């Protein structure tokens, strides 16, 4: 984690369950992705499609 604490330490410090923290982290990741510019998302899509094509080619040969 960015704080240097483990998730277990964070949950203990906040008096919350691990599943709650995991949900918060997942939501943050989703929000972080959605807050990016469309150009950044497009570039990432292009990169992932290229990577996917290369990986498929590696499997075929």
C-alpha cells in the first residue's frame, strides 16, 4: 500500500473488515481508470490489443 502498511494493518487501524478494504481498493482502481483522459484510454486500448495479438501469435506458433 502507498502508506507502507499492509492491508491487515490498515484494516486493524480503521476497525474495518478486509472485504471492506478490498472493495474500497477495487473501487479506487476503477475510478482511477475512469478518470483518465480518453486519449490515455485509447492509447492503453491500442497497447493491450497489440499485446493480445502478439500473445495469440506466440500460442499459434
